[in-house]
C-alpha cells in the first residue's frame, strides 16, 4: 500500500502540484484563480481526444437505452437469453458498450490527484513537494480578483458549477420522437430516468462543493464549461457526419 501511495504522489500529485505553483508564479499579479483556470484548460486540452471518444460513446448508449431496457424487461426471467439479445443488439447496431470506459479509467487517477492537490492546500508542508528547479513562493495568496477567497467555500461558484453541469447532462438526453415507435412506455421511462439524473448530479455537485475550498469549485466550474463546449462541438460533428 505504501508503494502505491508513493507512486501516486511521484507520478501524479507532485507533477500537477508543481505545474500549478509554476503557473501561479509566472502569471502577472500572481492571481491564484487565473492560475487555476489556465491549469484546468491545460489538463482538459491534454485529455481532449479521450474525452471526445467518451462523449460519442455515451451519446450512442443513451439513445439505445430504451431498447436495452425493453430487452431487460422482456427477458428478466431468462438472464442467458437477456445477455444474448443484448449482444445481438450491440452487434447489429455496431455498439461497443465499453468504448467510453477506457478514457474515463485513464482520467480517473488524474482527477483523484487533482482533488488531492486542492484538498491538501498550499501551506509550508505541501511546499516540500516542489521540485528543486521550481522557485518556492514565500506564500500563496488565495484571494482571487481581490474578492474571492479560494481557500474557503463559495456558494456562487458552487451554484455556477452545478448549473453548467446541468446543461452538460441535458445535452446527452435523447429527444423523444412522437411519430415513431420510440414513444413506447420503456422509452419514456428511460428518458425520464436520464432527466432525473440530469437534475440529481448537479444538485449533488453543489452540495459537495459547498463543503470544499472554492479552488476546487473553480476547477470544477471551468471543467464543466470546457466540457460543455467540447460536448457541443463533438455531438454537432457526430450529427453532421450521421
């Protein structure tokens, strides 16, 4: 266990922490909020191709959720037949249910490391993680734009992050077509569940961020804004290609 913790710190936590401190020191005025925004954009740009792949897969799966639920309901007493029918659907529609899983698994350790960076703070103890060639700041000023204390929770940033995530989630919900068979009961239930999740996740995010430093909330907000824009462009390109 100690080996894994050390590997996590050396390979993920320390590089990300050093990058953030380096950005802070070279930004005019040393505004920590601006450093977090630039830091977040760099992370999102690096993972842009993987995220785009995950968005496409998630959209495809969401559109076929009614058919998947219909199979599950129809063969709920026969699990073997249910699996066969599901595999047949995936093969017929050329769906890979695991296509969006790998990009998420790759990014997950990085997200955990980022959470630890913001949660751990930027005191003297954390400065021991700086590389020798990174100038050590005398202190980190967590006041951004002269008014936002990034070391404390901020209700405005938390709500903005939740609202942005809500619109991001809504984009993946398939539209019901009233003039087709997709208006059956299973399709309606599927869309209803997705809509409920589109409300639940942002609300959960707001409550979670209210208990964390607003540095984490700012990172979450910028991530949601960037992801919403990427999602829009990715889906627009996918629809045009279709």
